[in-house]
C-alpha cells in the first residue's frame, strides 16, 4: 500500500492536538511560507522540514490513522 503523502487538516490535528480551525490557519501559513499557491498541496516531506518532526514519525502516524 502506498501511503498518502499529502498533509491534511486531520493529520495536523492528530500531530498538534489543535482544533480544525487553527489547523486550517496553520496550513495556510505554511503554504505562504513555502510559496505555494492556494490550490497546491503540502507534502509530508515539506511538513517534516517545516515542523522539524522526522518524516518517519509522520508516516507512522498517517499509517496508524488509516488502520481500523
């Protein structure tokens, strides 16, 4: 199975413990700092660099979230 590589609000909530509204703001700020346009996505690798959280940990969280 190929892991999803796009950062979404649900993943940000899981990682940060913040609410959905704050996670939307954080994602918007991250896109601005990464010079991304509104329609472009943030990848796990970019989020890892931005947040300082190791990529492997993010992949583990993403994978664990998908399990029943």
